[in-house]
C-alpha cells in the first residue's frame, strides 16, 4: 500500500524556507523586536526565572523576545525541523515534536507562562478546545497563557486566513474569550497587533492606522449601531490565566 503524505506534513516540512523565507540572525532579531511590545505589558511583573514554554515556536522569534526581556528558563516545540534548528540557537531546550506529545511529557502545574503564537488557527476547533484544557493543567495556578491568531473581525482577515492552506479557522476576540472561558481560564484580554517597528516608517504606519481604525469603527457603527470590539488588525494577541484557586472568579 502506498502511504500518501498529507498536504499539512508536506507544507510543514519546509515551512520556513518555502513559505516564510530565510531567517538569519538579523531577521530573527527584527521579528523579535516587533513581538516584544505585544508580550511586555503582560509579563512585566513576572520573575525572570519563570518557566516560559512556547508551543509552535517556529524559528524562535518569540523566545528571543522573552530572552531580550531577561527571561532565562525558555523551552518550546515545533513540528518543523528546519525551524527547530534555528530556535535552538536561542533556546537549546526546543523539541522537534507535536505539541500534544510535548505537553504529555510535562508535569501538571509546572509552567509559569505558555505562548501560542500563530498556532491555534492550524488546529480544528475541537483540537483547540482539547489543547487549551491540557494547557490549563500544565500551567501553575495563576499561570499565564499568551496567544496570537488571525482576526476574523478584520476587513483583511482573508489575506491571513486563506494565505496559508493549513489554516482551519479564523477566531475573533469573542470566540477566543468563549473558548478560554469554557476551558476554565479567567482574566481574558485582547489587543491589536499592527506589527510595526520603532523606525520612522513604523511610527508613520501606527499613526495612519489610528485614522484607519476610526474609519472601520464608524462603518461598523453604521451597520450595527455599535463601534464593535475595537480590534481590527488582521492579527490580534490575547492573554488569560488559570485560576489562582480552585474556585473560578469573575474578571
């Protein structure tokens, strides 16, 4: 019997070189600098020896952002061996492994921070639900989950969602809030991610986006009577925590 390679496996085998381009040290540093403002407000108060685990870490840009913020106990996993090789130059404890298998080897309540950047859209909704349940068990009480996904609310969502054949769904902030709520996470928050740098061009983009946001919110007001959730970038970040005690509390 001929064993057929799935299209997902074929794509992931060369995900970096074929679809995201080469990642030299300068490119990794540039991408990390754009990710750092996303996570920094949510991790500012955490001890720098917190255990940080990046699921689907890619080439390690997010791990580098954490390292630049002073975090020292970094680990992660990714399916793409070529990306893992790059990520290990930043954090040696990166495994070339399915994230479900990777998590199964971890003790419950052993991780302070978990990150899922550009991962959940590659899973089905059921797989997302299952994964969040596992993450909730592996995080310590009060542990932090930070994620990044395509934004189904964005007028430009199709470019992100349909641009990658491995994408399975396109969440909205309210959909992520629901998924996290039913898997017993609390303290949900979401934020836009424009992905601008600190260069003059990046600052100009940020200013122009503030004008564009007003246009989009006004259009939403005309159609629905409200300005919406106010998160319109084609990707958004979110955070949530596991309960600090066995009793769930309202945000």
